[in-house]
């Protein structure tokens, strides 16, 4: 008996990479799976993933509708009409563009948000009536470590951080109906990682100086497919959809290789109070010593003048 026998799941962006692994593991645990993917990425193929699932004795159908506002209702209907119900939604579809932020076009910004944030909301919006009426369901949204700050990836980083706020809000709004919503920030290496490294080569040094734990020092990003393969992401995602995680709602987890981390929720670090409120003189007198005295601007990169040349 599988942990998800009788359940029905949708996985967007499941034609390859991390999403494929989610779909395969869900099916192995007994869920019937709607494998959704447009097939625009190199090697992504929803029908091929379905063939893998059925060859292993599982149940799945392919769906190539875009997981955006216009396509969301159709994808949900594919699950409900095909399998009679819906229990699990894994929002994994993605899209993005890289550029200097001052070169970003509205079209590229909108494309990224249409899939990574607006699309996720649209999928949840369309799924929620079914989940709430049956008073059960699990949603897992794919955020990203890019949300911590990612030069050249301004739209993607913004959208993926928005996914965390979306997740927290869905958990608070739908939790009363027995519906849970959590998020992951996955880190895995595969063909798309190699393609990405080539595409973003002009920003490699800036990323290495600003995205690691020791800002200002070159920290090469090492992505070893053997150590952090996509298949190591799926177990945590699928586990969040099982009854064993019934007490987990509105939380975010970083998942990479052999490590799963529960991330803390935002909280106040420093607090200053003043009767009657604050004015600029009072802030000048108090904030430098009591509010921001431990902070430094880590991103000036004074030791790297070659990166301070602005090119339009």
C-alpha cells in the first residue's frame, strides 16, 4: 500500500527535471498524477513521463496546457474530470529571463510573473473550491533561493519570493478547511543548470561575490549533479503531501542533496520606541547606535572596480 493510494495529484512543469521526479514518486506512492508541461524546455516531455509511470504500474495522464491564469482552470478540470477528485497540487512550472535590471523589459518581467507567481495563484484559486469542499488537500509551491537575492535574475527572484508570501497567505486562509500549503526552495543540478551557467556567464563573478555566505569574497558556485540531483528533492515534497505532515502548514523548506532545512519565519531583530513617534532628528540620534549599529553595506564591492563600470 502506498502512502497516497486513492489520491489525485497535479504537478506542473513535470515533463523533466525536478517536476518529473515529483510525478514519479507520487505515482509510486499510489497517487494518480496529471503530468503537466508545455514541453518548451530541452528534453521536457509530459507524455514520456506518463509512459514511465504507466510502465511501472502507476496511473497518469499528460497535460500540455500552460499553467498560467488562462490555463489553470483547464488543468484542474483535467484532474477532476479524469480521476474524479483532486487532493494534491504541486506548483513547479517556471519561466524566467536574465539581464541587468536596467535592461529588463516589461515583457520579460510579465512573462516571469505570469508563470512563477500569477500562475501559481491561478492554479490554487482554481483548485481551492474542490479542496475546501472535501475539507482536505495539500499544496506545495516551488520557491527558490534566488529570492534571497540574485543578480541578473531580478524578475525571477522577486516572483519566487512572492511565492513565499502567497504560501503563507494560502495556509492562513484555507487551513480552516483542512487544506495545507507549504513551499520549498530547491537546489539541484542537471542539464538546465549547465545551460544556465552558459547563459549567465557575464554575471558569474558578480554572483560569486554577492550570493554566498561571505559577501565580497569570490565563492564559486559548485553544482555537482551527483551530490544534488533532482531526485533528492522529491521525497520532501511528497512527504509534505502525506498525512505524516498534517501539522505542517505555511512553512518553507530548503531542500538540496542530503540536506533538508526548515527556514525560520520573519521576526523583529531590533526594536526602538519613542513616545509620540519618530522624526528625523530623533532617528539621527538613536538609530545609528540602537537600530542599525551592527549593519554594513556588503554590496559596494570596493575591491572590484571592474564591476563598478556601468554599461548601458
